[in-house]
C-alpha cells in the first residue's frame, strides 16, 4: 500500500524472491496494470492464468503442461480454471497494481484464498484490498 512510485512493486518482488523456497509450486507475478479500468473478476482471473502460463512472469516453479490444458479449455469460467490449477499447489501470487481494479482483485483474492489452501497472495496497490 502506498502512493505511485513509492517502490511497492520492487519491494514485493524482492520479498517474493526472498521467500521463494517456501513455495514449491512457484512464485508468480500477475501484472494488472494493463487491465481496463472497468475490469471484472474474470479479467483478473484471466490475467493470473496468463501469468501462470507465461515464462517471463514465473519467478520459480510450475507445471506448464497442465496449465496449458486448463487455459486452452473452453467453456469454464477463468476463476474456476484458476482455482482448479491452484487448489493442489503451494504457490505465491504477486498481484501487482491492483488499484484500478481493486474490487475485482479483492474478489479474486478472497475466492482463491477460500478455495486454495496452499496459496498466498501478495498484492500491491495504492489503496487497501480489504481482504
């Protein structure tokens, strides 16, 4: 939590890297800045699925083939696919730049924390997530 330019992203990435050994299934960066300001929870879930499937967002860990199968599966809601992937794993999601989709980011965080006991979420934002 803090104003723009305060170093929230840098601090969160350093903290995530420092704690990486505690997360056998990975530490993942989910960049939310590119989501439209009217983003809904499904947009945030899609961004997380994209991050989990993209090599450049992976800080450590992963099961690429299983994730590709989930992200390519049509018909399921993005949140359900994301929760299915995360449910059996121990991983850390870094949700970066949540402020413009704060409600959607909070909803996704609450759902994932309730449905996926092995994950933790570190969020950066200019305003509190309220989770």
